[in-house]
């Protein structure tokens, strides 16, 4: 399948200039036509065979450029999805200017959490998808009622915290890698508090057993994690009730915090806190892409074969899967 990209600039009404513009990158299934427009402008038409396309919106980690997740976006587009990644230079934390997934810190306060989404970029992104449904290459080709939100690190946290039908009725599932809902005293909570998740949609939580960024950040939360994956496991165990068999926890042996980000960029963020990965990273990424793709195929596209394949993938002995739970 041919995968192509186009770009958009999106204004965030709640943000102040100059930090109020998101640069959106949309990847989609395409079909070469040989037209003059294609040759002169690179505008390749959509391949409509699997339309209307469910949409994945991906939230990267703080100071992680969207190009680090293109490998995953391509894998998902090859399955017949449209994927939107983005770069947003703003203030992820007061006094720090950098790339942000959009974290609404006010929504994380004890008296505000759960009353609205923590993903401050999401309303603007969804509005732009509605515009893309009416004009341009993807006009009429999007399934706006099947939006999946996912992310990495802080981007994964805002995705799983905002996957709530009350705020976004068209969001149908969420996934995250290297993310959790632990909060600390600086936000007004007791040490090592785990915030509850909306728990109304299919959810996939993934983490790596060599996640040094999480392990070396436990002081932020007033505690010491027993294992690198402890807050991810606690988010699954304490943050959701489950009961529908559509919530998954998958811990990947030998993966570190930046296993999802490729090619690795050591010049930004906090990679110096990470532990070395102990398993081949190309195999880890391949496994993660397959798990995410099958999760979407099963719980969003409702493909019967995907349920069976996902069950087999997670339950058959695999040295890359440290543990798996579902509830």
C-alpha cells in the first residue's frame, strides 16, 4: 500500500500566541494516478478501498517530535487507517518552552480532574478532522464516529485520561505506551496517588520493563517504584474497574521508555534517565505495532479474526511479552 502525507496548521483558541498553532501531519492510504496535479504538486489521491477510514490521533511525549512516531503511523495506515500526528511548540510546564502533547494542568487539579479532558489539543484536532471531511484529499473518506486516541509518555497520559464519551462522543478507544496516571504532591495530592480513568472505552496500556525514565522519576510522586512498570500496572489495577474484557495491560520485556520513538533522538527530552533496552528494538517495535493494530481491528473495527489473532499473540509464549492482563 502507498502511504502519503499532507499538512495543516491548526489554531488552538485556548492558547496564547505565539504558542497557539499546531502543525498537523496526516498520513493516509493513497493510490498513484499519474495525473499532472500529482506530478507537479505531489497531491496523490486517496485509495478508497477501505473507506471510510477510522482515524488515529497520536500524542507524542514532551519534546518528542512527531517524526519519531512516523514508523508506527505508516504501519497503521497500511492496515487501512488514517493517522494524525502533530508538533506543538508551547509551554508544557510553566517556564519550559518545547514540544508538547498539550497537557491542561488545570484539569489535573484535585477539584477539577474528571470534569474535562486533560488533552488541550484534542478539541482543535477533532475540529480540523471535520474540516478535512468536507474539503481536500480526504473529503468524504473519514469515519468521524470512530476516532482512536493514543500516545507515548505524557502524550499517552492525556490520551487515556481524555478518552471519555462525555467530552468526545466520537472517540471509541485509547492506547498508550510508557504512560500512567500517577500524580504527586506538587499537584495537591497525597504521594503516589493514582488517578482514575474514564473506564468507558476499550483501553490498551503498554510499558517496558527497562523504562528508566519512569523508574528514575518516582521522586516526582513522593515514592519509589518497586519496578519500572509499577505505576503503569497500578494505573491498570487501580485506575479502571474493567469488567468488559476490553482493557489490556501488556508489559514488554527489555523495552525502555523510548522504544516506541524511532529513530531515537538523544539531544532532547530526558533520554539520559532511561535504561538500556535489552531486546532487539526492531522486534519490540514490530510487536507493539501488531498489538496496537489488532487492538484497533478488534475493538473499533470489530473484525472477528482480529480478536482471535490478538488473543493468540498475547497468550502464546513470547520472550518479548513479560506479562499480559485483561479485564
